[in-house]
C-alpha cells in the first residue's frame, strides 16, 4: 500500500525543514502519563517512530533502557537510534517489555502481520502503547478535495483506521486487554496552504503507491482552497485530527 522509500524521504524533508511536533508531543505526553499509572518498572523499551530527539531521554526517566527507531534517517540519527524498515525489522523474540509507537501504525506496510511481529518482540506481560491517526482525521481537507479532479479524495488522502477496528486488530495479533481511546485535536488555519505546510512538516503527506502521480493544476488547487475557506469562521477554518490512543498487553507466561 505504501511507498516506503518515499515515506523515508518525506520524514527526512520534515526533519530538514523543522518538524511540526505539536500533535506528536501531545500524543507522547499522554502516553507518558499512562506509563506512570502502570504499577511496574519497565526494563527495556522501544520508541517506534521518533520525530522528537528529546523523547528517549524523557522515557528514560521511567524505563531502564530505551531504544529508538524511525523510518527517516534524519529522525533516527537525531534520536541516536536506527533507521526502521518493517520488511527487514526482526528483533529477537522477547527483546522488549514496552513498545511505544507514535504516529506509525497507520503508515506501516501489512499492519496485521506487523502487529504480530510487535507481539513477538515483546516479553510475556509486555505492553504495546501508542497513538495513530484515526478515521475522522482531516474532514475539511477531504471535503475540499473531493471530486475536484474528477475522482474521489482517496487518491490524495490516506485511508485511516477506524476506532472500532483497532481493538479487534490488536486482539487478532495476540494482544490481550486491548484499549482504544479517542482524542480529537482541533486546529484552526487561515487557509489550505497553512494546513498543507503543517502536513509536510509532520511527514504526513501522501505516500500511497496508488496515489495520484500528477499534482493538482492551479485551477484545481484554487478550487480546493476556496472550499476549505468556505468552512471558515472569522477567517479561520477549524480542522480536526483524530488521535487513537491504544494499549494492549502480551499474555502472561503460565507456570508449568
């Protein structure tokens, strides 16, 4: 589904131009709070997707050892971690007792299989925790793009995981006690160009293999911008980012 080389380049572009971290940091901060509520000390954790180089140090206050990985070489280097490619990622079974993933599970190839790999990488009674972009993300942008080039908005906007589907996916991968919570962040924009700039600085623009390869014409872009502006109140359009927070545990090891 995804162009993995393009994903890496887009994340490198975001790193070079200065990433927009406000949603990532919001999700990471929530995850840290959830970890403090768990009545145990984790030994070794992996941060899967690390656009903020400060995250490993923040997590290290709660975990004995922290590894970091990211699809983008520059993000990985900034976090003193490794570059990630799911088709080659094969940690030893039971390497971690905590995996924290922010904004990654909605852009990995073959999510059901990848979730099983995450389960295998965790020890018994290990925790997978994180956040991803949900199905109600960017409704104003989707409306603005719909049909302007004679097609649906889907070639230009990623399909998203619905909140109702995430817990069953975790269960199917072998996680127990899955929990999914929804956080809808609303951000106001002066216009479509400001939103597009933020998406680029998040590394969140289209990486679908079947994406439209030809960009919008000036007239098509102007139409989309006009539609986006039509939803404005007092000169600003409020866009919604749906963040799905999730958690799942690996089963405890049975004695005997």
